[in-house]
């Protein structure tokens, strides 16, 4: 497995390849031909969001335990919605809660980073279009979500889509036990499940979504959140952990 980080290096974004002996600058196109270049220190760099998606396609009610938590029946097909590119932030960046929007929740999720333009993809071929996995926090203004019915406003505020810390390439997301997904607030674990509990697994999501819209390199599918969603307040530190990817932590502040 390989981890690709995106950092601020000499005043501009650069990808690095994490290796046992440290980091090496990535030379070439992360979504195409590339190779490891010069070695650099693995500390002292600001981590950036590991992708710049044109869109995040998120999936609602895709864990059995979360559907039960919401007292809703299991969906017959994936329920998808869009989070805008302007909602993306990286590791350590603050989640900013606007005044007057009511309860705001964390939602820990495994994110699929698309590596190749995907349209009308079959489940059998879905793996060919996936670069790797990352962590996503699908921040949600819960009261607005219930009030609006449509999810755009509740999910689309600036800073409401932390992603990172890297793109993990080569993870076995098809393994029977799945990948562990956890959500932490401060020192308390609120969410703990595995992608084996997904109602619609990753290959199915790539096929279904690409039958609706073209997925571009860098786009992210946020695969859904397990049970245990809960509110955030200013001063909290919220962390998403995905097995094999690492930890994505962000502080919470009020606007």
C-alpha cells in the first residue's frame, strides 16, 4: 500500500509519496504517470486536502446501523447528494459553524478518490477507476437538513467537508471484514463500525453513480456514515479514522 500526501512545499501544493525511509516528492501526474523524486523531511510541512474534487458525491443511509438509528427503512438503491468543492478543507483546518443554524453533527466516512474519468462503469471494472481511499467528515447542519428536506444547504456550507490526511492506494476494500471507520470527538469515540456494514459496497457505488454522472479524477465518493452521529460545539476537536488511511482531525469554531 502507498500513501500519497498533498503538502505546501516551497509556496505551492505538491504531492509526496510516503515511504518507510521518509517522504519523496512525486514527479508527474498523480492521476497518471508519476514516480518518486527527491527525498524531503517528513515533518514541518502543512498538510493540504489530498484532492481537489470537482464534486463530492455523498451517500445517505448506507450503513445498516445508521438507518436503524434514524428509524428509517433500508433504501432500495443508493441515496446520493452533492457537497460542493468549496466545502472542502484539509487536516487541521477549522470547521466553522455559522451562527443561527442549530445543531451541527459530525459524520465519519470512508471516501473513495476517483483516479480516472468514469462514466457508465460496471461493478466488475469499478476498481480500475479508483485511485485510493481517504477520510471524509460529512459535516451536517441537522436541523436545516430536516427543515429543507433537500440536503444542499445543510451539507454545503464552507468548511463542511474535511478530507485527508492522505490518499491510501492499494487498500483491500473488498476484504470480508471491511475497513474500520471511527468518529471521535475530543477523547470520546462516538462512531465505530466497518465498511462490511455498507448497504451498497464501494464497487456498487462507483457503478451506480457513474451511471448518473461522469466522475472526474479527484472526485470523491463519500460512502456513508455509521451509527453514532452527534453534535459539535466550538472548542471540540473532531477526528475521523479509517483503517489503512490514518486520522483526519479538525478543530471546531464559531463564525
